[in-house]
C-alpha cells in the first residue's frame, strides 16, 4: 500500500465499517529491490466482535435511561417542594388537623407512639404538594400503610406446633381449640404433649380436653422425656405441645423452658399474646421470650377489649406474622384465621 488513505479504503472493503487501525508503519520491500523502491505502508487492523459492540451500546443506553429516570425524579421532587410553598396556610392547617385526628384515633387504639409517628410522616410524604388532604384520603392512605405492615402467613400446618407465652394468656385453651379442629374437622391423628407441670391443675385442664376428644396426652418433666414423648407420638400427623406460662420478667424460668425446645425438630412455635396486653409489656414479652425462637403469633381474648393496636404493635415489634385470633372461651369455636383487612378496620375505628 502506498499511503494511509488507500489503506483505510482497503481495510473498510475487506473488514467492514467496524474495523479499526491498530498499528501502521512504513517498511522497505525485502532484497535489492527494496533499497531503490519507495517504502510501502503496512497497516494492522482489527474488527471488534459485533457482540461486544452491541453489548456496549446497550450498556450506554441503560445508563442513559437511568440518568433520565433520576433526573425526572429530581424534577418531580423540586416541583413538589415548590408547590408546597404555594399551598395556602388554611389548607395546610386543615392537613395538620386531619393528621391530628388520625393520630388521636391510633392513640386511642394504643398503637405504639413510634409507629404512629412513622405513619404520619409517610402520609405527609405521599401527599406532599400534590393533593389537598381530606379525612377520606388520609384514612385511605393510612389504611394502605397499615395493611402493608400487618402480616399473616398461610396456615402452615407444621407437624409439631408449640404454644409459648406469658401466664394465663390462653395457651392451653387455644391448643385445645386447634387440637379439636385438626382431629374433628380434618380427621387427623393428633397427639398432645404438655411441659406444664409447674402449676397445680394445669395438667388436669389439658387432660380433660384430651379425654373429651380422645386424644393421647403425654406429660413431660425433662427435655429428654420430651424426646421420648415425641418418639411415641411419631405416628401422629399433628403433635401439639403446651408449655408452662412463664412470667415475662423471670428470665431464668423462660430460659429453663427454652432448654426443652432447643433440640426440637423444625416446628411452628406460636407466641400467644393476649389482646389486653399493655403496649410497654408487649415490648418486654417480645424481647424476653426471644430465646424460645417463636416464629408465629396468636392473639387471644379479642372479645375482652375494644383496643386493637396491640396486634399491629406485636407484628411491628417481632416482625412475625399473626396466624390466629381467638375471641372467647368456647372450645373449639372461638378461634379464626387472622383477617388483616378486618384488623385494619378495627384499628381505624371503621368496625365495631
Ligand atoms: N375471653 C376469653 N377468654 C379466653 C380466651 N382464651 C382463653 N381464655 C380464658 O383465659 C383463661 C386462661 O386460659 P389458659 O388457656 O389456661 O391460659 P394459659 O395459662 O396461657 O394456658 C381461661 O379462663 C380461658 O378460658 C379468649 O379468647 N377469650
Ligand atoms: Mg396453660
């Protein structure tokens, strides 16, 4: 080749428009001829593989789209902030009043103050400068935010189900309700174990239920006995384990009970909480019983209170789903699956 221009043309012809020059230099032809002839041009070129080129183009497009997206988000935020300044004072007052009304409603329902603050901030943020608040709109947004936090899970129905929690909350009664459901309604083979031998009359209470339903009952006094009882009941599709209610403040007793459960195969461990529990006590319960590795919640005694914040608080503090709600002393009737829409309505004061 004589010069660069000719080189470029030939490269394009042979390798296509994607070709790039990697190196060029002037060389002499070999032998005697080379000494007298003008120097020739040697060009090294290469073609990038099309897949790599495509990939880089796509990558650039993605980056551009992302930047575009972030820009429009920023624009929207600036617009909102600017609009906010134009909201007349009387409308802003109205907003404050609306939020205050809902704050009071949540306080009446004994929702934790920190959770109420979170809700109020979230409502304000989702409205910022876009629409004017009315009671209806705030209510709808609050319901949506609340619904997002409330959690349930499908009735998992693990073979082994354990009931733990403070004293007198309804562990034994709830176990009896579920045992009857499984045995009578679902026709399952059910076995019951109790590690509650501390309280006089505790075993008798369960024995009465077991006798009525004709279910085998094992009473265990040590962790090793628990293992034996599980072996004896291994033919059962369902093994329900009752535990002694322990004072929330007695960490030694709670740990003692946790030792029983340490070697248990995977199980549903229900923390049973009374709906009449005070908000501050609920914090203690959720923390002090943690060593029991409970993984689901049951709320009892909803028939004994008109404040339902405890359900929301319980889910918020433990991060766990609520599965059952109990609403009375009647075995086996007074139990149902948790209905989150209903719980939200109760907390928002929309249902009696
Ligand atoms: N009102 C009402 N009482 C309940 C409910 N569940 C249990 N109880 C009562 O609460 C008391 C204590 O129940 P128990 O099962 O012995 O509690 P445990 O100590 O946790 O085992 C008993 O009188 C039960 O009848 C409920 O959902 N509503
Ligand atoms: Mg009991």
